C-alpha cells in the first residue's frame, strides 16, 4: 500500500556554542498532511498523517580553508509517525485503523559552508541516520470486531537525509530530502507483522535566525 501527497511543517532549533568552536543543538520538527491512500482495499483521500521529530546533536566547527568551514556532528533522535485510516464503507461498517510508529536513531552528518562572494553562503548537509530500534502500534480495535491492538518491534533499518541551503544575513532558503528504509518487524501472535517499508520526503524550506 502507499500514502502520498503534500504536507506542510515547521521546525524550531536552538544552538549552544563555545569559544573553542564546539556546538550543540536541539531541534524539533512537525509535519502534517492530508494524504491519498492506495492499497488492496481501494483508494481513499484526506488521510490525516503526522510526523514529529526531535533531535539533540553536538559537533565542532573548523576551517578547512579560507572560504570553507566544516561542521561534523553526531547525536540522538526520535521520530514519531501517525496516520489515521479509519472510515466506513457503503454499509456503514468500520474499515481501516490508526497506526503509530516511533524510531530511535543516531544522526551522523556534516555541514559545509562555502562563501559565495561577500553576501551569500552555500551550506550543503549530508547525514546518515543509524537506526537503533522501532516500535509500531496497529490499532485493530478501531475495526470494532473485538480484535486487539498489535505491538510490533522493528530492529533493522537505515535513513539518509541531505539539504542544500543558501544563507544570507539571518535568512536561509533551500531544498531538502529525507529517506527511511525500515525492514520487516518481528511476528506477533496470529502472524501479525509490519512488512518492509520506506518513507521519502522532499521539500523546500525557509528559516530565520533569531
């Protein structure tokens, strides 16, 4: 099955710096969309879908040359996903259910900042997200058939992300991409499991430094 569509979001971050060019940063991101569902049971629209992500990273800034600074970093992150497939068919029978996933992972990346003349700075970032553990709750009780909710563990996966931002004064604008590939989960009673899946987000963003 597949969920696709447009979404909007907001990100906030706070960075601590030191005289030795070390830094640490905490951030949180929320993203919401009303997506299109396509699967064996048919097609549905306006499916509520939410992503919330929070991270804490630490790193160091150092000059690689007169016009190039590198900022490698590492940290920890939590990613929460929710979608609501509940609805009713033509006979007013409940179909679909809610799903919630949470991943713990370790981001490992680097940002480069290159001066483009006197005003603009080009700042690409590449990152690998080392998957630690995941859990998905499938709320089959939403079907009203007496079926219990299922809790599955996910132990293998990988993520990647990158961005290409242009910075000037306190403003930053550019494009970004996030990708996750999560392997199949464990198998619970009755053979219930979460199949291998992937998530891809691409977008443009604009930010202001306070």
